[in-house]
């Protein structure tokens, strides 16, 4: 009798262990795939750039000297050079490029936020049958090439472009306006190209808001405007933060739009990296600029985002 009870107990215990093992195996298998992708296509390339940033410039292929070398006596020799970082912090050209990129990214993100929130809110308020076609219209430009869309804005903003021709025919202006080759054109191009990245996360947050909250606010005497700012905007905060991150981070390092729509005075980090990598062939300096951009902008935003998610989870648990 006791032996049968022990056999049933061990059989049950072993079955539970096998079940938990299969669950953990499946869980780690699912989790490991995206982490492996990030390691292969983000972490390893970043570590290579990080190593090059401490190397010494030389004329040749590659245009830098390896940081780690083996001597004939099989001794490991490590030589770190900080000229690239020193140049970035002391040269006004690179400091200006950082602040110029930051200014363009901030204005572009604010433009995307204002326009994107209005679009997302409008789509979330229409009938359910109309939402998918409207969202499809927002995503429709992605079916065309990124370069074609930017060049289309170049044709529209040029002195003989569509906008100037319309204004001249309406006799609003007498001479063509300088709409191209400036920071405003770059911001306009970034807003147009990155607007869907702001619309979709905000829309995903807005459709989760219970309409009973807004109706209760109206019953308590709130005006529609006050109910919007007191209920709708705070409840859609997660979508707003996600949209800002998705637009702000790539806007800082954008190269194609400033190169096509910006002028010679539009100096951004993306253009500086291109010049240093391919024109000056100063790979250590370009790598130092790229590494500093990651640590100055990407890392703080990610840390802030993780802390906010932790605070939200704690608030939900309480």
C-alpha cells in the first residue's frame, strides 16, 4: 500500500517536473530568438564600431590600426587612442552637428506628435468599419520607395516646384520662395516619412480607452475639451511615449532626408558620419561619433522607458 502511494507520488512528481521543463524550454526558445537577432545585428556590430573608435588612424586598407595586436613573442598588446572622442568634444563643428540634429529631431517629433495625435484620435472616433481603410491609407506610402517619397518633396519644394507654381499663379507671391535646402524642409520631410510611427502606437492606446470614462466625465460637468485633456490624453500616455521614441531616435541619425532636402548649412550627425566614413575615411572619428550618439541619446531614453514601465506595472499591481 505504501509502495503504491510512493510510486504514484514519484510518478506525479516526475510528470510535473517534465511538464515544467517543457514549459521552460519552450519559453526560453521563444525568448532566445529575438535576443539572438539583437545580438547578431545590433550588439556585435556595435562592439565592432566601439573597438574601431579607440583605434589609430592610418593610410591603408582598413584605414585604422587594430587595437588588439599580438607581438612576435605571443604577447597581447592593447593600444587605446582617444583622439576621436577628444575631437568630438573639442571641435565646434561636431558640437554644432549634435545640437543641430537634436533641434531638427525635436521639432520633427513635436510636429509628428501634434499631427499624428489628431489623425489617430480622428480614426479612433469613427465607425469600426472605417478604421481599417483609414489606417491602410496611413500605411500606403510605405508601399513606395523611401527615396522616391523624399525626392517627391524635393520636386514640390523647389523654386519651380508645385507649391511655388501654385502660389505664383494665385498671385500670393511675386518671386519663388526658398522652401528647399534648409532645416524647415528637413523637418517637413521627417514628419512626412515618420508620421505613421507616431499614429499607430497612439491609435493602439486610444482604442483601449473605455468610453464610459468620458461619459462619466460629461455627466459630472466636464466640457469635451477638459475631458479630453483630463482623461483621453493621460490614458493614451503609453502610446505617446512609444511614438516619441520611434520618431525621435531615428530622426537624430537621419541621413537621406537632410542630404536631399537640406542645404550646405544643414549639418547633422548622419551627414557627419557619411563624410567621415566615406569622404575623409576617418573611421575612428566616425565610430566615436556613433558611439557617443548611442550613449547620449539612446541609452538614457531606454532607461527612462524601462523605469516608466516598471512604475506602471507597480501601479497596476497596487
